[in-house]
C-alpha cells in the first residue's frame, strides 16, 4: 500500500538561491574532505545544471545522455511533470558544466546522464539528500527546489519574458511561475531610490 503523507497545516517555506549562494555552495563543496573528486564534481554539476536550466529534481534524475544535444545547445525533457515534453536552450555556462562532467562521468551501460561514483543511476531522493547535506554544511537554509526558484528569479530580474520562464520551467499556469519569483527586497529598495 502507498504510504500517505499528512496534509500540510502551514504554507510551504519558499526559499530562493542567488548567485552569491551558488558560489558559497561550490566553495563549501570543494572544501569537504572525504569526498572523491568525482563526487565533488557531481555536486557542482547538479547545482550549476539546475540553476541554469530550472529542471525539477525528478527531471534531472531521469535525464538521459541523448536528451542533451551540445552541438545545438538544446535539452529535451522527456515526460516531465504531467507527462509533458519540453525543449530548452542551454546557455554557455550550462554547456561548459556539462562538458566538464562528461569528461569524468563513470563508464556504465546506463543511459542516464547523472551517475553515482559506482556507475549506478542517481535517484531524486539521493539528489535531495546530497544537496541537503551540502546546504547544511554551508549554513544555508535552502532545498534543492530553491535552485529552481533561483533560476526563475534570476531571469525575471534580468527582464526575461515571464512566458519564456514559464515554458522553461514547464508550468501550465503563469500564476505558478509568478509564485516562483522571489524578489530581492534589499536590491529593490536601492533601485526604488532612483525611480
């Protein structure tokens, strides 16, 4: 039988990751002793990948090698949430992150893009646990989903059309996309002074 989760009696905590948080996460990741070079590279790749593509953790776990076309700088999400497909463009940063990862990816018969050190496929739960441990070491109160909100907020702050952000995130409603965008209040106050 499927285990039922209790209903939430409080609103979910909405956190967002910004560029400074990404730098802190990556610095902390590389300073952890005990992890292999590949484990550190995998953590950095997942963080940068989600922050630059806005994919859900389940979509990242299900990503296959042939879903990424570096020559065309495109990514295809097969059967995302709601069993929908979508295509995304990959920016230069995402492409360089992917290329570096592929140089060190373990040899495996698996078609999955992200693999653990032993060549086994990575699950959504493992992704979340790895990120949670890293965020805790960094001292940031964020989740893996905060990277997705960070993607939305970063592009909204840069003036990108909301409809394109909605398409990239795979939202069926633009209202959902609007809820993902968490403005930096302090930066907003500074901008307001020059209105």
